[in-house]
C-alpha cells in the first residue's frame, strides 16, 4: 500500500494508518494519524492511536501526554484510562496510575486485570487496607481466585484464612496447573504456613517453589539468561571491577567528576533491609526516594568499554539528567536504591566524590534465607537455589571488601540488626552520615507517603520490628547447601 500524500478524508487516513500499523510500519502509520488529527482536531481516534505507537516505541512520556488529552476530552473511554494507568505505572507515577485505574474500573467494574493493577498501585503507595480489599474482592471471583490469594499472601500471610489455605495447597501440588501458577502458589503457601509456625511444611513449600522456578529459568531458550550462565557472568563482572578499579586507577582519575552531593546510593544484597533505609531517608524533608534505576549502569558501560571516551563529568551530568526525567526535582538530595551498584562503587566515587554510599548489610544466613523465601517480580535469576544464593552473597562480600581496601571509609555500612536493636540511635547516625540536618520525620518513616515498589512495600509502613532476625534457626536443618556455599561467612552473626 502506498503512502497517502494529500489525503483530506479522515476515514481514509485512519484506514491507511491502521494498515501501516498492522504491517509494523510505525513511522508511516504515525504520519497518517498526525494528518488525520490535523484534519479534525476534535477526533480523538488518531490521538489515541499515536499514543499506542508511542507505547510500542517506548516513548512513555509522549504516550502519557497523548492519553491525558484523550481521557480529559472523553473520560468515558475505558481503553484510554486503562492504558494511561499502565503508562504511569511504568513511569513510576503511581498516584496518577491509581487514579486512572479507579476511573477505568468505574467504566468497567468487571475488568479483573485493571483491578489487579489498581491493587498493585495501592500497595506501592502504602495504602495497604485498600489494596487488601481489592485482592479480597478479586478472590471472590472463581476465575482469578488463586491469583488473588497468592497476592494476598505476599502482601501479608496473615490475610490467608483457613478457608483460603486448601486452595493454595491444591494448586501447589496440582501437576496439571501451569508452572507459573504452581510457583506462585508454593511461595504463597510457604509464607502462610510459616505464619502458622508450621516450619517444616513451610520450608517444603519454599523448596518446591524454588525448584520449579529454577527449572523454568533453566529451560529458557536464551542460553545466556539461564541461572548457571548468569552466575558465570556475575563472577566475571566482579573480577573485572576488582581488577580494573585498583588504587592506582582510582587515584589517577580523581577530581574529574561532578561537584554535586545530591545522590545517596544504597547498595547491597536483595532482602538486606535496603527498602527500610530508603524509607527512613526519603522521610527527610530534603530527600527524595527514587527507587531503582539503570542510569548508572549505562554510565558505567560508557566509561569502561574499550575505546570509550566519555568524561566522568559528562557521565555525571547525564546521570543527573536521567534522575530529573524520572521525577527528581533537581533540588535537595535523592536516593538511588539500585542494589547491584555495589559493583560500581569505584565509578560512583569517581563520578560523584561528594556523594554518600550506604551498604545495606544484614546477617549472611538471614539475608540468603530471605532471598530463598521470595518470589521476585523480575530479575534475580540466580536466587532460586541455596548454593547459588550463598555464592552470590560471597561474591558481594568480596567485592565490598575490595572497596574497603582501595577506598577505606568511603562506604557507610548500616547493619540491619543494629538498626532493629537501636532504631533511634542508628537513624540519627544514618542522617548524620548523609550530612543532613536532623528531621524527626525520619523516626516516623512508616507514616511517610510515597512509592515503595519492592517486596517490602507493606513492611516499611510499620515501625521497626525484629521478628525476621534469626529466622534461619527455624530452618537450620534444611540449609546445608547454603552453609557450604557461604563457607566462613556462614558463622558470622553480623554482616558488617
């Protein structure tokens, strides 16, 4: 089909654009949709279609603006409200996402996927009671009951009652269910049984869920994405940074970065208490929590790849620009909680010599067991096997010990056990280490509004609690492969 050059009929333009879209010729389709919008600015169809093209291209902010036009002029158009919610969710604009999902559900109350999306947004926003009500309503729908129960269990295992538990048990054991369904059911069942102090049965459920998840990942057609290949990749990355970023390398490149003291980086292992630290700091009047971001990873590649010529100052400015695009107001401080940045302490030091770097540290066995109990939303493919988890912890610790040698005192270590034992003293120490004025709101972090995307979204809305400290002892007889992988770290009672 040839491109229309001087069309004046909106229907012909829309039909032509739709044909191009179906063929994957997005540029040609967008040209025709723009022409249709110019012919009749009141027709929302081309504007909505341009938003869909922007979504496919990954231009989410452009899509958001288009969808806001459509939903403002036609608030009863359900697909636009649903897509606006999804786009805002991917942009970490969780309140706007929740508002859009609410409007979509008023138009289509039976839309289960929209209901799940709303529940997720409410959880991230800390509106746990509302999120619970959403999942409980979904659990009344037989077609999505099991999925809703798994979400409830992961939000708070105490929400699973005696009528719910058999459904999780059946799904976990049913070989006719999909692997994804069985995996979710196993982890939810494990949490629910542990909450009832049925520790042996709980560990059996966690073990089954991890085995199913690990097997599914190992079956990936992408050989490089399998856990064993990723473990080798992680080993190579750790050795690379320890070899490259020695004392001479760091000294020869000092004083070339940014003078900005805005970033506060939280690094560490998953499930080490990092979300709690971010919540405490983002409760400060001068600090913004930004969650996780890949911006520093891209800067790292630009600097360390062969032939790279980017300057440290330029990379720092690019990184700060990325934070502004993600919502940093450009004033005050912000927290980047990308845990894998423990590999990039050297880069952080060179790019931002005035930044603060916090290592979220927790007792080794508790950290690793917490990973084993967690079904991650994405990534962390090497954390579904006790041996691999233990080796990941050892790799992380060895990298941190390297930074302690070549950059002594640069990293501030916050030990989860000490924070639990002495919340006020440790919070004051943390605020002072970040060179912030004291703000009492940091002690009332559980009252702070804001998005928390991690598995700890519900926990960080509570005062500091110690129930997870020493949890490993309940399962000690099952943790042989972990103890072996951890080696000397297994006997350490404090992660610092």
